[in-house]
């Protein structure tokens, strides 16, 4: 099970690289104006909009299957996150990739495939579902931090910092459930020392995304 989850984590990071790299569909047209988002900022925001939706969708499906309250709670938080990204996209007058908010529907084909794989993994057992949740949050942190490093707009950076804070709290919630079930979480992609530092620290109070 851990091997397949590791594949999911690697694939999700690769999906971000494919969707948001300098060779993506959005091209710079000379130097951007001070108030204009860069090509990387645009691509990252559009990817993040669907990535947060992916987390919400997976957790809603797993909550329906297993009835574990943590999935319902975090799905609600992910709804707030994807809405916050949508508001930033609207503020910047960018194209919103979420044209159909139906569960499991994505414009990004890599995220579409990853959604299917994560749901399949999470439906095997409630423990597998919790592992999937923890892995999603772990990889979200990698993707968000990469987006922070590419961003210049202070409001976009503030948004991402809030999402990072939320992902740390979500990771704490999933790993706590796994620990209580007798299945301590093992880091899938982040440095194990970093994961241990997060899950052993108190829940944070995050700013409004």
C-alpha cells in the first residue's frame, strides 16, 4: 500500500511540474506590469484551484464510504480553500479551471487520473483512506511551497501561507487518527524529520485564506 501511495505523491508533484512549468500553456508577453500576475502565478493558481478541489472531492467520497468524521471536517476546510483560490482568480480576472464543480470532474488530466487512483486506494479500508488523506496533505505542502517560491504578489503569497497552515493541521488530524488506530504514519515524500516536527507540534490557528 505504501508503494502505491508513494507513486501517487510522485505523480502529483510531477503533475504540478507539468502544469506550472515555464513550458506551460501560459506564456509571458514581455515584462509583466507591476499589477499583473506572472505566467507562473497564473498557472499555479489555476492548478491549486483544482488541487484543493481534488482534496475536497476525495474526502467527501471517503466520508460517504467510511463515515469517519475527520473526512467531513477536512472536506469542509478544503471547500473553503478552493473557494479562496477561486476568489483570487476572480480578483485577477483569470480563467477559472473549475467549470464543473461536480465531484471527480477536473480539467487537468493528471489530477483527474490521480483522483481516480486515490479514491480507489482509499476505498480499500478505513486505514488506507486515512493514509491517502495524510499523503494528499503531505504533497499539497510540497506543491504550495513551490508555488510560494514562484510568487511575487503578496496577496497570493498570503493565500498560499494560509493553505500551508491548513495542510499542516490536516496532516496532524489524519496522522492522529492513524496513530490511535495502531498505524503510525510514515512520511511518504517530505523529509521524515519535517513530518515528525509537524505532527508532534500543536494545532495552529490559520489566517483566513
